[in-house]
C-alpha cells in the first residue's frame, strides 16, 4: 500500500509567509523546452567537490559539442569537463568564481555550426555491468546538481561500499521561484526514473524512493505514470513516492534524515552510514540516464531565470554560458537596476560582472531581485529567527555573541551547524543580515579539505602551458570505449548485477 504520510522537518519557512511558496508565479511553458546557444562559453576546471580538472585543449583548437576539454589528473578526486557548443578555443586563463573558487577556465567561441561528436547518439549496446554504468557516469563529468557538487560516480561507489538499502531521489526544490528540477521531472520523467533505477541497481540497493512536495501534483503524476510504464523492467526494485510538506529548506540531507528516518545527523555523520540511504538530486538522475542511454556527457543543464517582478523561464543552457547572455536571451526580462543573484534568491550570491560569470554545473537558477532599502534597527527580540531556523538554532543570540567576540560561546550554542539557508535574514523585521555573520563563522570553523569545493589546488601552469596530453582524450567525450562486453551468464567478472536495458532508441 502506498505510503501517503506527509514528512517534514520542524520550523523553516512555509506557505503563509510573504513569499507564499505554494503559489509561485507560473513559469513560461513553450511547446518545447527553451534553449540558448551562446556566442561563447567559459568552462571552469573546478565546478565540483574535488580538485580541478586540467585543460586538455590548446588555444586555436577546434572542438565539437560533447568533447572533453578538461580531464582529471591521474589519481585525483575530480571529474572531466565537456563543452556544450562547437567552436574554437580562444583562451585558457585563470578566473575567480563568485563563490571564491580560483581555477583555470577554457574559453570557446561559438562557430554556430552546432556540430556534435558522432558518438553522441543512443547507445547500441545496453548490456552494461554495474561497474561500467558507474564508470560511464564518472567519465560523463556528472556531479551533484543540487548541493555541493560531489562527483556522482564517487558517491555511488561509496554508497555501494556502505551497503545502503534505500536510494532517495530529491525532487524537493523548495526555493521560491526556482523550478528547474520540477521542469526536469515534467519534461523528462522517464529519464529521471530510468536514471534512478539504473543507479539503484548499480549500488545494490532494493528500494528507490522519490521525495516530492505534496503541492507538486503535476510532477507527482509524471513520476507515478513513468514508474507504472517502467516497473516491469525493474521487478527486483521497490518504488515509492514520499510526500513532504511544502517548506523551505526542504531537501537538505540532514533534514531529510530527521524527517524520513527520525535521526539527527552530526556534522561528521553520513546519511549512508547512519540511515542506510543515499540522496541524489533528480536533475542528476536525468544527467545519468542521458550518459548511460544516449552517450551524452554533462554539457548542459536546465536553469531557471526568475525574479520577484517577472515570470519564470526554464532554459536548457550549455555549461559555461555567461550569465549576461542568458538574461539577454529572455525578451520579457528586465535586469536593469535589479540585483543579479548567481543561484537561488535566498542562498545565491550577488554578482557584479555577469559578462564574465558563467553558468556552472551547480547553477540551478539566476534570480533577478529588486533592490530595496530595508530599514535597519537593533534586534527587537521577537524570536522569529529562532522560530524558523530549520537547525533549531537561536540566530539572534548567536549573532550577538559573535558581535561581542564570544566565539566559544557561539560555538557551544550550535553556530557551526548553520547551513546558510538565509531563513533568519529573510524573516528578520529589523533588517539584520544574521545569515552572513553566522554562516561565515560556521565556514571558518570547518576544515577545508583537499576535496572541498572551496579548496584551490592543482598544478599552477605558466601561461600557455598545457599540463595534460590532448592525445589522451582522442578528441572525444571519454564515453566511446564502453561497448558493454559481458559474460553470457549476465554477470561481470566481479559478479555484479547487469543492467539489461534496451539500447539504440530513445526512452
């Protein structure tokens, strides 16, 4: 019998607030998903949790859409980078992203030919082992598209090693105005479900759960219909849809653990080890099935361009597209005078140079917010920030402690647990930016490991130096070598289960 309980963490922002999450503006639905073909792309070598990839092309090289232009150095925790347009490499230069990451970037000028690698077509042989499926996902450059950008292949391997039982697909896009994940479900439900099922089998789990807001009826129906169509292919798996209450920031893994399993995760606890589950974004599952089925690497993603004074557009955007070109492609959008937010409106970062700020693999939205002068007063001790904090903190108390230099006291109050969701700053009637100070303190206290998104490392090449042999990639996408050769008994050399999908056709 289907589970129809409503899950949620406590507190947070929910319908009834000024933003009215349950009645977002309708986004523009074209006959087909809108697309953009920019004049150039800027491809940072670090858009993921891990160390940077290294450029494998030179200035003057001609590239095709889907071609690998950045590849991990051997033995490093990284993912490849692919171009979503064809054209000429015009520069390989260092850049700094709005989130503070300094890395090299490959700049490609569009030749407007839209030429793609010949290998970017439905896979003819789909008798893939679990190992091969995970390797395809790794070589496709796929990383988490809804969080810190952990390489998906590495996360799948860790889940397999931990022996997780539940595979969770996060469809809980709870930021106001942003609907990129919801669009992925609406437009490509079979790809999302197939990708989730393939990954569930690959790690040896038996249950695949889709987590979605009870308010998202259209997307829920799309998932239900897709599961009904595809369930006969996955008779060994149990599918279910878990309904969550509409609340922000629904979907954060520690809050999911509390809502779904009743367990509180510490700073170093993992969902895999504590709850026997692993959580992936639904857009990540879409990208996984594109790689497995259609041989397409991660070279584009759906991005919401939205604001508090305009409608919502969802556009299929090549990775590396400058933000300014994305904004200018929308005829009814006016960004003049507004704050351009790289990301979602509550958790994103305001940018000053949209011409040189690219869409990266983690960018789910570009938000245009009206500039408002918020009257600021001393704290009035209303307690609203404590009421809405999803981590159960008292932001006003912690803020005052930090202002007074009482950092040890602030840490004891739980300041290190801040997830920088922005709820306290949004709700504060005194106009105090509580999140900025508390989140900065929380970030300072966390060790920036080599694999962290904010860790800047890698070989520092001199100008024009190429630090990877381009012959290693053979001008391809890295996905050409998976022929799906397996033993006739249906298992690979390590006895892993085979993924028996029909090949050579679109789902």
